C-alpha cells in the first residue's frame, strides 16, 4: 500500500502531514524543505505529502507575488516528486489547471474560496488524482458533503477535506473543532490546516497577517479530536518568504512540534 492509499484507507495509526512552502519560489527552497521534512517524518513514521503552490491566484494586491510561471513551478514540483519519491500536492484555480498539473502532482488541492466551483471540482475529479478540498471560510462543515459528492460523481472516490477556519468578522478566522468529526462522517480523510486557519485576512495594507505562535495549539487540538492529517506550511525564513510568510512555521521549529503531536496521537489511539 503506497502513501496515498494508506491515507485514503484511514487505517494508519499515525497522522499524515502535508507540508512545504506556501509557493514555489525556487528549486533550492523546495528541495531544502522537502529534504528536511522528509527526514523528520521518515524518522517518526509519519506519511508525508509535499505541498507548494505553483501559482498564487488569490492575492489582495495586483503587484503581489503570484509565482515563477506555471510550467516552471510545476516542473519543480515534478522534480521534487521524482527525486524524493514523495507524493506532491498543489492548488489549482482554473479548470484547465487540472489537466496541466496532473502531469506533475498526485493530489489536486481545491482552494477554500473555490470549493463550490462545480466545473473545477469535476475537472479535478476527472484526472483520477486525489482531490483535496479546503472547506470554504463561509461554509458549514455539513455543507462540504456536496463538494465531496461532485467529485464522487466523476467516478473518483479519492477525496480529502481540509478544515481551515471560518470567517469571524472582517479580519479574523476561528476554528470550530466540531467540524472535524462531522466531515469525517462523510468517510473521507480530514485534515487540519494549521497555518491558514491563523490568517488575519483583509488587512488595510493589502497584505494578509497571521499568528504563527498559535500553530502548535491548532495542531495539538486537531490531533486530539481525531484529525487524520495536518497541513503546515513551513519555510526556513518566513520573514523573507514571497507569499504568506506571516503565518508559516519556521522550518527549524517543526521537529519539536512533530514530537509533541506524535505523543498526543499515541495517547488517543492507545
């Protein structure tokens, strides 16, 4: 059973981890992060999926970084996949992205703002790849059943759901942990996005803020209530990251957090 089959079966005693930099900034960055996280997860028997966005389509300001080019970004993801032997995921924003990205990645991530876009979900489903859908900040957990159904109706039963918080006022998000068991009842793996759930969107500056000091709190609580996986964006130096640096975990802090999370997982499984 390969990594994705193990995750889909929900039979693994350990949680799985989706992690990487927010965006494909360079090959060197992606390889550095993939190498470090792959070592840490291998030592702890944590199934690992590398993540980076080949394109950032949802930006507040017109001059925000959106990527190094679609083909260039995807080719780097393909190199990570081949060199490290890891499953790779990236987010897609247009229906044509599905077929384009399918040549390079294993998991199609649907952004939260687009989780109701029927054509996008169906295009992702028709690739035969795993489809990982983020819960919209504006939707109830119960409402995500219909997003799952749209993919299932393409004949593709490889679906994950990602909790990433719910809009609270104009500039904040909150996490309702009741959503994790609710979405698990749809018989799909459920992931907690520990970094985007701490975003502080819609800032007057046009640059999204964040609260990375709470990443550990979000992750520990998610494991305690039964999340199948965690999504953590990480970077060697978030202060200089070209996208979402305000809520990424510094790479050298991941090891200690994983050790804590493994202990919590062991406690609730045993």
